[in-house]
C-alpha cells in the first residue's frame, strides 16, 4: 500500500512538471531572435498593361523597403558598401511581408506593402561589411535656423527666413528626426537680437524649454561678404555638440540651392543621431537571467519585450524548473548598457552567482 501511495505521489509530481512544461511552451518562445526590422507603407504604382506582372511590382517593393531600412539604420558614409546587394539576397533576408492595400484606378495599379526583415541576418550582413548599424529610433527635436547678416547686422528667424520656410517641404519616410520649428515669437526674436554679438555662447535652452522637448538643433548662418559660416549647436539627451563649417557661394534667395543645402544638413543631422545610437555587433555579451515562472503572463510580457529590444541579438530558454525560467541572452553591448536598457523598460536585476535574477 505504501509503495502504491509513493507511486501515486510520483505520478502527480510528474503530471505537475508536465503541465508546467506545457505552460512554458505555450507562453514562451522556445528560441527567439530579437524582433524584425519592419518597413511599412511602401507605395508603388504601374500602368495596367497586357504584360502586367504583379510579382515584378512586389519585387520592386522589396528593393525599396530594403533601401528605406538601410537609410534608417546606416550612416551615409556606409551606403556605398551596400550598393551591390541584389534582389535574391534581399529576398533571403525577408521574414514576412503583407499587402496592406491594392487597387486599380484609371488603369493604374496601386499597391502598398509592409515588409519585415530578419534582424539577425541584417546585422550579420552589416558586420561582415564592417558597418556599425544604428537603432532606428525616432526623435522629436526643435530645429531653429537663424540667419545673421553680418554686413547689415540683421537677424532672420521665422517667416522672413528661407531656411525656416523650406525646411519641412521634403520629409522622407525613413527620416528618424522629426523636426519641430518654433512658432513666431517676438520675445524670442528680440532676445536673440539682443545677443547677436555672442550667439555662440548664448543658452538657447531658455527658448527651447517652452516646447517641453529637451532635444534641439540651432543652425546659425553667419553671412559675410564672400562666404557663410555655419554654426550647428546640437543638443541630444543633454549632450551638446558644436560644429563650425564654411559654405561658399550660397545664394539665400535661390530656392533650389537652399533646398540642396537643407538636404545636406538633414543627412548630417541624421548621421549624427545614428552615431549616438550605434549597435556594436562585434560585442556579443552572453547573459544568463533567471525569472520566476509562477506568473505566465509576466513571462509572456518579458519575452515580448526582449523580442522588441534592438540591442538583444537573440535569447532562448536554457532550462527551467518548478520555480524559475533560466534564459540565455546575447546582448550587443556592455552589462551597464543592459541594466540601463532594461531599467528604462521597468525591469531590474540583481546578480547571484553570475546569474542575473529579475526582481
């Protein structure tokens, strides 16, 4: 009888662990690479003719989506290294795609695609080409262009400023920086005029703070007789960077030339922002973390978050028991960076015997 009772207890224990395992399989990713890079709303159109080929249009959409991805995560200096990627290689990096919308209007075929690329394959490709990609993180910033005519001791900041008027005319889907131009404010204008002789040292944050956005770029164009000096004051995440450059033969009454200048400036600013968010794919830090598995919803939420963090190269469940799930994580960064990233997402850890235990 005692033997039967012991067998019954073992059977119940076995069933418990089996149930626990099934729960973990159901709620968990057995192995999971971090999220895909997704490019949405790629729009294409073509005349509907006898030789119409829908697959050819979709292939063109794949190429455009890949170009948009590179433009959002790779600095301009590295674009040339990726010019030789062909369609078949692009297709091999696609995880999923969907047709968001398609229609025929006046014998024109319109299609809108969403394309997701396998993040791990993309990062491996860039690493082989010695390219450090960046986090495709959007950023709202205040942009304030100021034209200082040193010959006439005159300042233009708002609607009388051609840079101000044309800046928002050519917004690209893959741009990471969302520029917010300041509203016309006579008080701000007078304050800048008052400090015209000392703008390089003027604290523009006093003007910017009224917009409740801490990040800003101030571009000051000092027009002289034969050249223009450009001073860019860039402040991202409370880190200030000041750069001077010279612009020759620029006509501030010529819209096409100013548009070209604006395009160049936007590339410069995008590159700077990307440089602040580089993913060092050569660093693959292995981490072991332990999470209590009593709450499967909490487990699911953690795994979803890990899947959506760009610095997580991949992760998987290494082992589990009746109390904890043990994960292996490959992280593109330092331990301090991991702590910061997870803390920003409301997760905190403490280390116990080289295992990071989630609090």
